[in-house]
């Protein structure tokens, strides 16, 4: 029984010592926090406050010497102007031109009066005349212009050119015949076949006697109308030469 009592007594002392140690440690921690609270800038403060930027000082006023203008002050400008010097510009040297001068083209004055045309041949009396085709067996399936040419004495003359030109049924007509080629109309007869059927036209064709070589006109143009008529499908046009 004596042993147990001593053991319990030793345990009680150890607990008392531990209690005292914890109490002392607690008081020490409280003291440290109290000191840090009073002075946060202590080196052993684990959370020191941030460093503040130094305060800017207000600028001090600096006295500047005043500048005074005279009572009357006029800005003066330098009126001296440099006199420009003349610059000699070299003249270009004459270069011979290889471009030929344009030739002068004479123009024809439209108002100029031309010499009056003097025909050598005129229409024979009763020309043109219309009749049915008697020159061939085609009858009404044909249309043509024919006639003769006579000299100043009224005799048939051959080798005279007649020009037929214009349009018929929308087709261009440009034909030549020579007197004496179609003797069915006479010794100096000529003929133009212009269609395979009679058609109507109004002054779209014209006849003219011309020089065989130069094709210069020897008569006025004689305009001809045609008809869609089997009794008028042959048009007879004869010419007479006139003296000077």
C-alpha cells in the first residue's frame, strides 16, 4: 500500500510542472504579441507592415525676375532682300527635222459652178414604150429592157455602150450592153434581161449612154419604172445622137 501512494504522488507533481510550463509559455506568447502590437516595426515581427512611400514635399516657390518692355517697342524686321541673280538659260541648238512637211491637198469647193453637161445622145421620141415580150419564147416568165441607137443621120450605129444601174426587188443592178449585140430589135439593138418574171418598181432603175473606154456619160440618166404586167414586161428605149 505504501508503494501505490508514492506513485500517485509522483504523477501529481509532473502534472503540476506541465501546467506551470504551459502557463508560462502562454504568458510569453501573450507578451510577445503585446510588444508587436505596440511596435509593429520590431525585427522579429513575422508580418511587418508595408513600407510607405515618402511623402512628397510641396514645391517651394521660386522668385523669377520680372522682364519689363520699354514703353514703346516695335519689332524690327530685316528689310534687306537679296537681289536675285540672272541665270543664263542655254538656248537649244537647232536640230534638223527629218519629218517631211505635209503636202497641201486641194479641196473642191462644193459651191463652185461646174461646167454644164452637154449630152451627145438623147432619148428617141416615144421612149420608153412598154409592150409584151416578143424577143423570145419565155413569154411572161421574163422581163427586160431593150432598144436601138441611131447616129445624127438617123442610121443605126453599133459599138455604143449603154449602162443600166440601180436596184430591183432589193437587188443591186449594174449591167452594160453594146448596140448591135441584139439584132432582134434592129441592126443596132441592145438588150438587158432584168428578171424572170414581171415586177413593179418606181424609178429605181436608170439607163445612160456612156463612152466605151472612159465610161464618161454621153447622155442624161433616164429613170425607168417597171410593172407586174405580162403585156408590159418588155421596155423599149432607143437613143438618137445629136450634132454639135
